[in-house]
């Protein structure tokens, strides 16, 4: 029995993850030998208001007993974002050393990109985000708060070990894909210490991956390339901040923020990995029942792949693609009129063969 820790969190996170769990339960009934057990954790903003922390201190250790973590989002309007982010999602990612953040980006059948003249095959990217250090190292400080010389500092940290492991992971992903093309995103023209090391290590590692073609882009130029020449991109590796920004752009170019999935991986498999849609709590639509749950389904596909359940993963991906291709039941952000509940039902019908 696979033990999945379910942390719906806040806002639309709860809506889309509950939908994803229902869909996975339906899947486990029809795929032979896919026993999944879910344990729900009520961590998040409500827990914070009652206990003063987003999750208990021993929570990270508790998660080590699970095969995977299925996460929604963290954040509500009346608690500062840095408290909700650092208190839950980043606490788990860093506590379990999930150093590789993998974000597939594809134009699903039936979905149109805001870009002109772009076909389905033109957007098929794999983004790898460094997930443990860089600009989000958490090191820094603040002094003289409230005075005219108020001063704040965030330190960007690059370690040789941290850079090597994420770039090797990216080369492995690039090698496993048909085009074998890896783009390094950098900003070494302006950031002349960490980013220079980032570039140097990339060059060294590339010697061991001569079958992978490489190129290098400044992060600002990368945004332009994604918009003007999407076909030229395949696998991309970037620092924590750069990839955070680029993948929001990537999600929008592939149709909507509501579709995109992500995996926070410990590639060394010492600890469970965590799977989540890339969007946040989306305060503007939370509680309305109209959140697009496709990102949570696609995250579940990644979770099944990580567990080695390839047949179940394929079946779920097929169901997502059928849903978007048929266009009969779609959420508002994809031009439809359906609620999260109606989409959940449509997915369960596809999976159980009632809608083929
Ligand atoms: P973050 O935690 O990244 O700050 P956020 O809540 O500020 O998150 P995002 O999740 O980045 O916002 O989403 C931006 C907007 O995109 C939302 O306000 C919402 O309108 C839309 N959106 C995001 N996800 C979905 C979804 N699953 N379904 C429908 N609309 C969505």
C-alpha cells in the first residue's frame, strides 16, 4: 500500500487537491494493484491561527514515513506571504532536501496558447529549478527597522555541491528526452560571483555529457526566446528565483496557470518527494468552486511516475488529454463554464470508461 501524505493547505489548494484525491481513488479502483492510502494533514493558515505555526516542528520527520506528499498551496490574505511560504512549503522542501524542482510544460490537446501560430508540438519543455539554495537560501537580515537608515539584505547562496547536483540532474533529464538539448539560464554578466561559478560548473559537467547539446541564455533574453521562438527550447536549468519566474511565464504560454504541475524531488530517494500544482492560493477565486484542478491531476501523474506506477500514470495523463481535447467540460480559465466538482466527475467518468 502506498502511503500518501495529503496537505491541501489553503485557498484553492484545498479545492484542487480534494478533487485530485477523488480522481486518484477512482483510478486505484480500475488499475490492478494500485493500492493507495491517503492521510490528510490540516496544516496551513487555519493551523497557524490556532497554533502560531503553519505545521508542527516534528512534522517534517513525520512525513519521512510516507511514499510521497501531495500538496495544494499555502497562503491567505490576512497572513504575510513569507510566513505561510517559509512555514510550510519551503520548510518541507528544505527539511526533506527536495533539491530538484521539475516542471514539465506542454501545450495539451485542445488548449490554445496566447502566442500566435503555435502548434501543440511547439511547446514541450522541461524546466529544472534549483530548489534548495540560490536566491531563496533564507540567509540575510534586517536592521534599523523603523528608522531612516532601515536596511535589509538577502544573500544568494551557491555551493559547489548544490550547483553540481542540480546541473547533473538536468543533464540526466535532457539526455532522457529525444532532442537532448539543455539550456543553462544565467545572469553572469551582472551577478559576478555565484553566477560565474554556476556557468563554470555547467561547462565542467558538460564534458561528461557530450551527447547532450547545450546553450546558455541570460535570464532576460530567455523570456524573449520563450515568447518569440518557443520551438527552439527543450530542457532548461535555472536558479531558484530565475526558474520561479520563467515557469510562471511558461505556464501561461501553455494555456493557464491552472494546468501546470511540479515535482519537488529528492532524486537520491532518501526522502519522499512532493507533488503540487504550481499555482498558489488564488485569493480572487478561492471558495467559488471554479478552480481549475488540471494542475493537481498532472501533479498526480508525476507522483505516480515517481512511485514507478507507469501504467496508472499513463492512464491518468490520457484522461487529462481527453478532457482538454473533447472541450465538453472545461474550467473558466480555459474558456469553459464548469465547476471544479463537474470537472472531477468528468475525469472520473473518463477514467472509469463511462465517457469514452
Ligand atoms: P502565489 O502563491 O504564487 O503568490 P497567487 O495566489 O498570488 O500565488 P497564482 O496562484 O500565481 O496567484 O495565480 C495567479 C492568478 O491566476 C490567480 O489569482 C487566479 O486568477 C489564476 N489562477 C491560478 N491558478 C488557477 C487555477 N487553478 N484555476 C483558475 N485560475 C487560476
